[in-house]
């Protein structure tokens, strides 16, 4: 592993550091199909060797963070670094582990039952890599703290028992560069996300065709049975591993509950007289999806159509925005709300969140929201983010339109003020918008063009 040797050389010569320390709680119906061991994401959409992946990240880390070692506890970081996935947390293909990287060794603290022969062979063939029991981390961390000097990077979410081992004067708490590097997808990850969304979109098209036929033939379809049907259709798609979160399947007044989850007590039948909102996503070996559509299979009211069209206008306004490189997301949030604000309406959630590559469906540090995100590094090329404005009429209905969009270069601009570079978005989600809910007279010709092409 030449990258690892280069990294350790830089640890010694440039940073005068002794240790990088990572802690990660890394699982995904919810549960992933590989419950007893980890898997290597070496398939057609993740061609780089997992050892090279971690070394690439660490090589950047050690050139920026002037610390004795790095100590993190965010759930999905370590999974992304090693190109490994687990099943310890429902809906999230992540696993429990601690890692210490020093200038002489890479120590992985994990339940040994999780490491099968292929992973062990790939890692242990290098003298510097060792495995230790998960429970031995505290003792080993104490050893490294005692035998190293300099400041130590700690995650803001690190547990007290481990942080307390580190003297307060040696701690630094800030955003990890791993978060940024994981947020900016590489070409293989970009291709995987695009492919996963095409297959996911096919499952959703099948679902809505089944749903419309069933409702018009008076079949008894409820929020829960609809969600189950969509799960079954996704499960037929190649490389499907499970849902990325519990489906928000909501009809009528339940749609106005933003994070509603159907249960036996609240399960509502879908009818021709109510709007239906379904927010759902899947985990695939090559990507993670999250999409929301709102439909009405009867005759929507004029107010419902007006609200829906204004939400759609906000969705289009965001995806067609052009903005300077590294602009923070809350700068763009107003674009998605303006059409609603024009008539005194709004929604009380953020407009967009980052999304992982076969990892967590909500992934920072970037986002698009009215709130200030202290760690937002600004939008950069090949970040992925959701575009999901909505409107919720209490006790009546809910509307949300959500696509995943990719940050791309804005080409063909006549200027480049400050040589900053300018960006825009492109849709990655390909699921139709129901036409009967659109008031065409509220759309501009440019917005109609977006819907057609």
C-alpha cells in the first residue's frame, strides 16, 4: 500500500504527528441482507480498492490537520473511508468500529465476527494493519495519549468516556475533512448514483401505475399496503439492499404531518377524494435514493392545484439556479419558497439535505435550508442534495415534490466574476410529476420547458 507509506511519511516529516484516531458507529425493509459480516463495495460501481480509498482520504487529512491524532465518532465516516458496508443500524449500511491511525500502524477495533476472510486478507497482508476487539479501544487510546504529544482532533459528537481520556488542552473540535470528501462524490460514485436512481425511478413508475389502477377499481389500498407494495417493487431491482428510511406513506390529513409514518392505529385507506404523498428511498450497492411525489386520483380542488404548482415552481427554481462555487445552501433556500411566499404560504422544514453513496440518506455537512449551518462548506461540484419544497394544510393535505440533484459546472456563461467558477444543478431523479395537479397558467415558458425536457 504505497499510499499508506506516503501518508505515514508525511505524518512524520510534515505534521510531526503520532496518531489519527477514528471512532465510527457504522446497519440497514431496514436491515441489510449481510447481517453477520461486512461487505466490500467492490462491484461495478465502486472499482477502486478499499485500501486505496482510505489512503486517499487520509493523505489529504494529514496535510491539513496539524494534530497528534484524529478522533471521530460520526456514523458513516469509517464505512466510506474503507469502502466497507455493514448492517448495525437499520436503514443505514454502516457498522460499529473504532480506528487508530498512527505513523506506524492502522489499528481497527471491531467485533471479529464482522471480519470475514476476504476483508482480513486484503487488510492484514500489510504489516501495518491489525485488528483488535471492539472493547479494547479505551485501554489502547489511553496508551496512545500517554505516548504522544500535540493537539488531538475530536468529533463534536464523540462520547464523553473517550473524550475524557484526552486532556482538555490538547483537544480540537471542528468539522472533519472526511465529511467534505465524502460529500463530494468521485466519478465512480456519480455514475453509481445516476444508475441507482434510474432503477429506483422504474420501480416508482410501476408503483404509481399499480396504485392508480387499484384505486380506480376500488381495491382496498391503505397507506401501509401501498408502502409494502413499493418495497416489493424496489426489491425486484438490481443491487437493491433495503430501504434508506421508513417510507412516509400518507393520505389526506396525514400528509400534513411532515414526518408521518403509518401504523395500524393511523393506517388510512387511499381514495379518489384525497391527496396522497409518498416519500421513500432505497439502498442499492451503487447508490442511495430519496424521492417524494404527491398525487390525486380524483378531482383536486383549485386551491390544491394552486399550492402544488407553486411547490413545483420552487422545485424548478432551485434546480435551474446558477450560483458561485462554494455558496452556502441557505443562500439558495429562498428560491424554492418564493412562489409560495408570493401568496402568503410557506413550509417549515429545510429545502435540501445531502445524501450518501450507499450510505446514510441524510448526509452533511452541506444542505439547503433557512437555518444557518455552522459547518456548511458551500456547494461544490459533484455534491448531491435533495430539492424538496412543500406545503402542508393542517388536517387536510400535504404536498411535497422531492428530487435528488447533482451540483455541476454551469457552462456557457459570458462572465466569471472573481474567477470563482459558477455552478448549477442537474436532476438525478426521474419520476413523473402528475399533470392534473399543475395549473399551467402559473408556469413560465421556461418552467414548462424544464418539465418537457
